[in-house]
C-alpha cells in the first residue's frame, strides 16, 4: 500500500508539473498579441520574486533598473551556459539570457525554453532574429593585436595565423571549454566558409591548398591555427595580456567589449577590422566571429508575464543601455544604434563568421573530436 501511495504521489507531482509547463506555454503564446500596457497589467497581477539568469554580467544592471521601474523584486545571477541549463533542471527560473544556439535548439525542442517576441518591438527586429529564439544582441570576437615593436602582426589574411613564424604568438580561449569558440571552428568546416578559405589560401600562397588527409580546408586551417595558439584563461585576461608593453608581436582573438576594462591598455592594441575599414582593405576571408545572445522564457516560470515584460524591457534602448554604453554589443532592435566609434552590425555581419545553430548542432561532434585529437 505504501509503495502504491508513493507511485501515485510521483504521478500526481508529474501531472502538476506538466500542467504548469503547459500553462506557461499557453501564456507565452497568448502574450504575443498583447500591447505593452496589457503586458504590464498581467505582470502586475503576478506575485513573488522574478528570477533571471544570464551568461552576461550586465544582466544585473538591467535587472536592477527594471526592478526600480516597475517596483518588482528581481533576483539575477550571472552564470555560464552549462550552469544555466543545469539550473533550469533543478530550480525555478523565470527567464534566461543565453548564448550557444546549437545547445539552445535542443532545449527549445524539449520544451524547456520558450520563445517570446514582444508585439511592441516585433517590427523593429529582423525576422531571422525572431526565430527559433529571440536575439537580444550580437557579440563579436575579433583579431586584435599589439601594435608595439618591430614584429606587429597586422594580418590581412587569416592563413598568416597558420605560419610557423606565428607559433606561440596567437592567444585564444580553449574551444573545449568555451563553446562559442568551438562553434566558430565548426562553422569553418561548412561549405560556405570552405569556399572562402580556399580563395584566401590561393591569394596568400598563389596556389591551391594541398589538403592531404584533411576532410576539407576548414579542418586544415583549424589544425594549423591551433598549432600556433597559446590558450588564455578568459577573454578578459587575454585582452590584458595582449595589451601589455612587453607583448609586442602578439595577437588575440577575444571579445571586443573587453576593451572597456580599465585593466586593458587600449592604446597598445589595434582592432584588425577597424584598421581594415579605415585603410580600405579587406581581411581575407574574415576578421573574427559573431554570435547571438538570446532572451528566453523558462517553461517552469512562476512569473511568466513578468519574465516577458523583462524581455520587452531588454529590447528597448533603456533596457539595452548596460550593454550599449560600450563597443562590442549590437542590439537586434534595429532602432538602437551601435556605440559611437564602433562599426554597425551590418558591417560585422559581412566581415565575421556568423553562427548557424543548425549546422553546428549537426557537425559539432565531428569537429570536437578533431580538435581534441589535435590538442592531445
């Protein structure tokens, strides 16, 4: 009898949980047509603390401003992607800001995360930035080099980074621990980027590349690039290291927005694409890579309408302000301009490797195995 009662209790809890998830899904679907005022009214009818998590430290600033604006208690946490996904399985979270579109697709398909596009900004966001998940912003990681000394690595072709003369002079965070870095490498094996890498190789060497045993030219570049790389602890420490007076001849591939840090000696650094744009030449075939930060509602949200109100707020100029005050963050809301002195999102999309979640999800295992073999 006790065993039967336990089984019935588990089934009851599962039923309640599934019902709650279904209700949140229905709320998100219904909210797509709500005006701002209607959304506010629904959010104000909810009670309790709004719990948000993000793979960005500045979510805390946005959450604080939002809490003051609507007189709502908000608990925000800055976590890595994997920590957010783990937390979604065990804790109640209302809303997340998260990167790595390939992993995100799996959680959308499982119904763990739900997509919400506020009606108030729908016409200001490009259609491909609305599905399968709403893009809040784009972030870029760029080739940035130390401009001191006699061996400045002012590259114009990414194949220069595979030259043995660059060994130990290129700093990059280990793609085995930084998923967006791995995603970048995966994209280079795609037909689109293989074609561009082939053309860049011929421009560099004056002949076609000998692929040997490599599956395609993307794998060749990855292997030879990693051969020259020294791994940095984080993008912040890479920016600091490359900017030092004693770091002449080094180059990093790291997040542009790290230049905002007071610990980075920006006068000693040159952003390769800035230099190319100013002088009128093209970096062949890319100047780094770019990936989205998505805003999503959790299927186990206790304050779903408040979570959606926060997403709407994040999509406004006021809500984007914590990121927009420095270079290297680009709102998907087309009415919000880039930081003065930066290049527009349209230029970055033309000059950087862009993340394709579907291609990455279908090919990441193969590239991860290849990278692991070349790092061990």
